[in-house]
C-alpha cells in the first residue's frame, strides 16, 4: 500500500490526508481492517476520466471522513472481480467492510463524494 510519507504535512504541521494506492488484495485487507469507512476508486491506466478524478479524490481525502483509496483494476483483477467492476472509474463506499454505495457513471464532483461519505459516517 502506497501511503504518504511522514514529511507530507500542512503549514500547521498536521499530516496531510491523501488517497492511498492499493497494490494488491492484502493492501485492501489492511485498509479495511484499519478503517470503518472507505471510498474505493477503481481505475485503469490510460483512463482520462480516472486521471481527472485524481485531484477530486485528493480534496475528498482531506475533507471527508474515512479513508480514500485507488485500485488499478488492470493490475489487481481479483479485487476488481470481487467488486464486479465493469467500467472505470467505479467508486465504492464501504462501511465496516460492506458495500453501502456505488457510483459507476463517470466523473463525480468532490462535493458529491464528501456528502456521500458524511451520510454513511453518520449512520
């Protein structure tokens, strides 16, 4: 799992929250074990919409509850199959390891994703 380094911090010295890259199913298992609420984005290399979602996910990671992670569906096909990913980007919200929401219809605004995570955090 690729995570931010300790040197990544804001001007006030607080660590920044960034999306993590899941490189295999073990990374996913670790993430689910340590976070009750997760926004998981499935992408592929060369996907323009996926690339345009990168700054959006960074904003969501900094302002929403839970963890934000990305998975390259082409590099981790077993995880993509487990979630029945048929198009990218696919965004899945997990609460306590269970899927509670899915968005698989293209680009999403940060506000939409933050609202979705806040709604599920409050439940």
